C-alpha cells in the first residue's frame, strides 16, 4: 500500500527549499548558541549549560516553529497521516525495543543525586528537543519531500539522512571523529521515528519517544550511571529493527505500485 499523506494547501508553499531553510536556521540557532556561550557537548546535560544551551534556544525555536506552521498553513500535513499504516506487530516490536532502553534507565536512575531544578531542566530540555527535532525532520522535511512526488522511499531516506547530518556539527564541540558514528546511529533512529509516525498516524508518538530516549541518555550521564546490559541489547535491537522494518515497509509499497 502506498503511503497516504495529507497534501499541503498552504498559504506559503512548503517546498523542499523552504523546509531545508528552516532546518538550517534551526541548526544555526542551536550551534550558534553553543558557540556563543562556549558550551562543550559532553557537558550539555549539566544544569547551567542545559539552561543556556538547550532550554532557552529550543524554547525560542519551538515558538517560532509553531508560529511558522500556523502562518504558513502547513497544519495538519506536517503532523498527521491521512491513513496510518496499520502494522500492529511492527509497532509493538519497535516500541518494545525503544522502551526496553528507556524504562530501565528512567526507573532505576538515582534521581536523588540531582537537584529538583536539574531534573526539571532535563525533562523540559529533552521535551523541547523531541518537539523541535521531530517538527523539523519528521514534520516539515518529510512532508516537503513527499510533495515532490518522488516516492516514499525518497522522503524516508532524505529526512533520515538530514536528521543524521544535523548531529554532525556536534563534532566541533568536543566529540571529534566519533560524531560520524552518531550520524549513522541518528539515521537508524530516525528510521524508527519515521515508522512510529506512520504506524501511529501522527507525529506525537515520535516526539514522546525521542524526548524519553534523550532524557534517559542525558540523565545517565549526569548521575554517572552506565547502561545495563539489557538496555544495550534493547538499544541495538531498536536500531536494527528500525532499518529492517523500514526496508520491509518500503519494499512492500514498491511491490504494490509495480
């Protein structure tokens, strides 16, 4: 079955150029803030850096993204599918793998090592990351790429590739060459988030999973808690399932169109 999407009837056309422009503006806002305040990526989860480097710029970005979509008339195409792809088994498997990483980390985290203010900043900051990055990548970019008429595989690949590349500049802030690995992992995670949008029919589930994943990772870094073996297995399973299920779904759609 071909992906059923809502075509935009906007006041402003949501072209690939416009979507990429928003993507670049968002990236420059975040990276410019980090450069201006001298924020090292490895310390981003610390309370002072978290406020200046995540919460403040992303709160501004979230408001601007919401206003831009409203003024441009891009709702609801950017957040909702006309006909969700009903694959309940695939949805359960993908959610189980993600929750296998998220829930043990959140439930066993020694939160008492952090101040309540620090915990609040972590929750707010990661919620903003989930909203902003999903709006830009699985919202604006995916919708614009679909509207080119080049097919769903192009829209999937382009949005996931740009999501991966969004993380590449992190290497300038302390991660170095290892950032190329993060780009690849982000591409795989982006594939899973793309599927969650299609399976659930809306962008809200990917936003929540994205935010919870980042909260788990950042909180563990702040409390000095290494991931449990079961979490590592779940993380690997999540990445692998994301690519496998994307290949199955997109291959099935190609066959249906043949």
